[in-house]
C-alpha cells in the first residue's frame, strides 16, 4: 500500500489560445491528509482539481492516484461540486443511491437512508433537490460521494455558495466525517480562514500561470478555534502571501 | 374573482354579437346570432353527429401524433446524444423543417390517394418536427455538470443516457410533444377538409355547401373546445411528470 494517495508531477495545462492555466505543478498528498488549494479566482485551482478528477487531461506531466495514472473520472476520486450537481429529476434518496445502484448494490436503498440519517437529512429521502436549502443540498452531494466509500474526496469550493453560518457548520460536518473515515481530501477554496480551519497543509497557488507558490503546513491543534491568537497569527501570515499574489493578479489584468 | 370577470367578458361578447345580429338584421347565412348557433350545436350534439365527428377527428390526431412523435423521439435522442449523428442529419432536417405540413397535401394525395392514409401522413408530419427539434435541443442542453457528476460516480454509457441525458431533456421533450399535438390538431382539420368525409374539418366544409353558417360556427366552437381540452391535458401531464422541475417551483 503506497503511502502517497496523490502525486502530481510537473503538470502543465494549456488551453486553446495559449493560455497557460497550470505550469510545473508538483504536489504530493499522503493518505488521509486534508489539503486545501488556496488562491485567487483564475489561478487554476479548479483546473488542477478537474485534472485530478480525470475530467480533463494535463497537457504534459502526470497525475497518479494511489499509484495509478489518472486517465478518466472514477468513483474512488469522488467530486463534490460547488453547484451541488444533484440530479434534479431524482429524489434525494435516488441521488444518494445513484452510485450504489450502478454497482448493483442490493442494499442501495438502505445504505442511502443510513447516510441521510447520518447527515441529518432523515425524512427528506422522498423530496426533490429543489425543495432543499443550499446547505442541505450540499449534504446530499456529500452523502452521494460517501455512499461509494471513496478513499479520496475532491471538493471544488463546495461551501462557496452557502451563507456564512451554514458554511461554518458544513465545515464542522466535513471535519467530523473526515476524522471518522480518514479519506484523503483535496479541497479548493479562496477562503483563507476556511483553509486554515480545515487543512493539514495549505497549498498557496499563484495567478496565471498557476503554480504552487508555497505549501504551508498548518500545525494548529484540532479541533481548531478561530478565536485563538495562534490562529490569528497563522491567518495573518497566509493573508499577506495571498494578498501579494492578488496584487500581482490585478496588475496583470491592467496591463 | 378573476374567473368571474373572464366569464363576464365571454357573456358580454356573446350578448353584443346577439344584439348586432338582431338590430342590424344581418343575414343568418352570413352571421347567425349566438342563440341560433347554440340551438344548432345542441342539435348537432344530440343527433350523435358531433360525437361521431369528434371521435373520428381525435382518432386521426392520436394515430398521426403517435406515428410522428414515435419517429421523432428516438431520432431526436440519437441526434442529441451523438455529435456525429447530429452533424449527419441536421442539414437535411433544417432543409425540410420550414416546409409547412400543408404544403405536402398534393404529394400526400398522390402517394396515398384519399381517406385516412394521407391524413395520417400529414398529421404525423405536423407532429414530427416540433418533437424532433425539442428533443435534440433538450438532450444537447443538459448541463454538462450532470454528465460529469454521473461519470464521476462511475456511470456507464447506458446509465448516463437513460438516467441523466433522457430525464434531463424531459422538460424540453414534453414541451415539444405539447407543441406537436397542437400542430397535429391544426393539420387534422385541414386534412379532413381535403382527403376524407368525416370528422369536424369535413363537417364545417360540408356545412358551407349548404350555407349552414350556424353549423359552421357550431363546428368551429367544438374544434376550439377540443383543442383547448387537449392542450390542458398535456399541460397537466407535463406538470405531473416534472414535479422535480425548478420552473414549477412557484406553480
């Protein structure tokens, strides 16, 4: 069993028209580690996540997940999208059971219901996604991924569309699940505080071309408390770094 | 209250019509008063002629619609899901689509003679294109994020099509079916005026030969009521099948 869950090697992604979205990305993530990809919008962090998921292929370089090269999307790397991407024509239960039914799991329904209970969605199994609030929808999306026991979760600004209070409780929910199941998680965010609350390591990315500016280990003990001076100090340090990057990005847009 | 007002407007219109006919002594052969039309309609109904005509017309609509939609749906799904197939067939579809089904009447009679066959042909043609175009558009515009999510969850091609693309396209498909049956109903009236000797379309043309304008109007009103009933039924069906749809959230 390889110690590394994810290896990103010299990945470069070029879009049509010559825009270099990612360049020379090197990243190693251990099993059970929670990393945050942090950077301004347009820095290619979602592009990197999509490449890890297998939705797109890097122009050069390679990505290995659990020692195997990523060539297509697979349930072992389950994606949670910012827009939830729940199938609106299926009930909540059918959404959660979707992956299980593909595997012809006979207990799909029971397992889906158990997950709904676990994520405080009991009684909503027969509802349609449109009847649910944003936070509940994202919990359904999370349940849909958890149903497959994915060893790796890829999360693309999953809480970005939620209000601050809901976001905070979703972060706790995620940490609870991760503490229990110890998946490897790659979490894309532009929230500095969010990255400090969640991550073992924060990967700060630069703007166009997207490169890894710095990887910052977060030594703060868990459960983390954003009101402690240690948290504030760490926040200040990263904020400075990100702001610098933001300034460069703004200058780049002006010229 | 709104309903009461709407009904009041209908009655006021009928009343004005009645008054104009009587006061101006309009020839009943040109425009009979509504009271006379109502009497004629009742007679048309109780003699069993109207029910027979209505059934004949509806039967043609249903058969023609089933043929047209039955061909358009699979072709539309195929064209929507496969870019290669779309590129192959789209030019000819675009070429044929603007030809109104009515323009096929001479060909229909040449090919099928008189009777039900040319009527079925014309009606199915009328239903075909709205269903086809909406099905293609529906499948092609299913949000790519659902496809990604399904692939990510391990969905094979068959599952992707039947559980994601098809239901995702359903709102558009149903809208197409609704338009299609509406067009089929227009075409059936025309087809009956030309190719057959039964049905509502035939009956109002026949009434003209005898200058029975009250029967023409009675027939027209029946056509209107049946058309409205078909459309309402389709709308209800859509609402039932699309309970999940966002557009109905405030419905």
